[in-house]
C-alpha cells in the first residue's frame, strides 16, 4: 500500500479539524527511544519483506512456450512453424465468422473481426514468442553418442539463428530431470549445449536464454543445478548469474513437501536469484497424483489446486508462471497421398477434428488466463491460432472497462495527492497498468488504443503506476 500526502488535508474531516487550534503540548505516553527501538526492528522486517516481495516484474512475459524436440530445431524453425500456423488458420478459419463460430464468439462480431485480424498479423510478424529445445519428453531416451551429437548440433543451430536474427524473443533448452536415473545424462547435455553454443557465438548468450529443469522434487536439485551453472559460467567467461533456471512443477512433492509445507518458496530460494519463471506440467502432475489417463486434463481440479498454490507462493515476487498444454492437437486424421485428393467426407472429418481441438484449446487457455496464468505451452503450430485467439479476446473484451477504470483511477489518485488525501491503493492501479503492458507486449492491444486511459505512451512505458503518480504530482 502506498500513501501520498501533502501539507494539508482536503477531506471533510480535515476541513472540520481546521476549526480548532492545534495543541501546543499534546500528551503522549511513548518515549522517543522506545519508539525508535521498536521501529528499527520493524523497519528491518519491512525492508526484508520488500526485498522478497518487490511486486510484479516489469519484464516482458511471453504468452506461450513452444516445446519441440532439440534434434529437429533449425535456425529458421520459428519462421517455418509460423508459416504452418498461418496455413492452418487459412484452411480451417479463413474469416472471422468461421473462427467466431468455432470458438463460441458469435455474440460479438466486431470483437471476432478484430481478434481474427490480429491473429493473422501476429502469425506473420512473430508467431513464436518463446521456444524450448527439448531433450526430455519431446526427445526421448537415446544412445549417449546420439544425444551428445544433437546437443552440439542444436547449439550450432541456435548460434546460427542468433547471427541471422531469426530466433524468437525468448529461447532455451529443457534438459532431463536431476534425479538419480537421469542426472548424469542431464548434466552432460547441459554442458555440451552451453559450451558449444558459447564457442560458436564468441561467448554470447541469446537474449532471454533459460534452462528448464523438469520434474523438480527437492530444493537440493535446484541447488545442484545452480552449482553446475556457476562452473559453466566460470569456464566460459559468462557473468555470474547469466544462466537462469526454470523449474517445472510436475510432482506433488514440489507443491507440498515431506513435512507438509508449501514447497515453492524453498525451490525459488534454492535458485539463489536465478529463478525468474516456473512452469506447470499438467500431465505428469496429474499422473503423479494418481489420476488415470482418461481424466488427465488442463482443467482437472487437482491442477487448479496446484496452480493456486503456485500463484499464492509467487505473488509479489516477480516470478512469472506458465501453465501447461492442451494435449489434443488440432490435426486432421486424413492426409492426401501424393497425386490424390481427399474426399469431401475426409475433408469434413479433418475440419471437425481441428475445430474441436481448437475449441478445447481456446477454453483451456481462457481458463488459465482467468486464473492468473498468462503463459502456457503449445505443442503444435496449429495451436498458435487458439493461443492468440484466447489472449486477444481476453484483453480486447476487457479493454474498454480497463481503460475507463485506469483513467478514473489515475485522476482519483492525482486528485487525492493534490489535496492531501491519502491514496493507499497503488497496487490496484499497477494491476490495471499491467493489463495494458501485457496486452501491448503480445500485440493484443495497440499502443493507440492504450491512449484511451488518458496516459501517454511514455507513462505507460515507464511500467510503474507509482512513477506515473509521482510525475503528475510534481507537475
């Protein structure tokens, strides 16, 4: 909570109080040294709290992470996968009306038109925001020599993408777990990839490079990864802390540990400042909770429980959260053989399969967004369509209301500051500002639309509601 005060009060109570002369020697019971002693101890605790909970980060957060087998990654993978996504949209939802019918947005044709247009623009401009070269589930267990080779060759492709400026804004690798069975293989792949990447780039990491460690169970697994990161940094001339870690929550023990304690904070602490994001693995988590395959799904109640624990544990820390993926892919069951065409019935079956998977993915993504998870996984380029459809409809449907609220909020806060009233709800204002920052970052909201808030682009780009109010107060 933040309070803004000036030298006088502008509220009715303040007006009333000015009818009485101030007391020259008011009685007090507390002695100055007592106040100072207690306040000093409290101040230390307050500052420790603020260090641990600095508030929501102003770093950009990707709206999705695309996982793909590391052996398949090429320097131009982002462009090629974006083209596949665009073809899927053109084939199965070539116009806004079709997409609206598939996703249940028929009630608002202008919104559907705007969402469709922005999906097309996004897929043409920046179809992938975050990519993870996968050496785990999307790669499988292979011979050591084969994985060694793929670790080196995929690193070379990332280096080439860096040189050609063809990488997505965020990129990284997912290694195997740090458990007893796979730890040795995991560390070797990490070593080969990072060492070869830096050798190819002259010691430079791509922007927003991150290492995902799956199936985290213990803080000690995080600590061990950090120690390996430190050695890699020292041996390859990287700055300390350059390698970031992203744990995947896929086991119940990562939510509640053996002592019955919430475990997320201990994992973040073990990362020693290197953890800026945490991902949730829906299907491994539900399997580890004993949920049978037929009922493992994004919206299963066990997943909602885990998400809420993650959300509460990371609130105010600046750590970003990502949800999992819909595992029903928008792919038709029929493919035309060379020289042949699909029948009308086969085309209809393909359309029904893609549309059904799109609607499921859209509903899953909207569920995540409504519950405070602004990022999720995509496993196939055709899923980009409903990823952006959900993100854009989420932001655009709330745009007018959020604009009016933020405009009124800024005016109210500035007025309170001007007249000496107490304004102590800056967190709500920052939350409204973050709505626009997230929407602008992913292309859902255009900068000119954000001007309806009454804020300038410079104020919005400051990313701080507090700075906006302080600047207006000083004018």
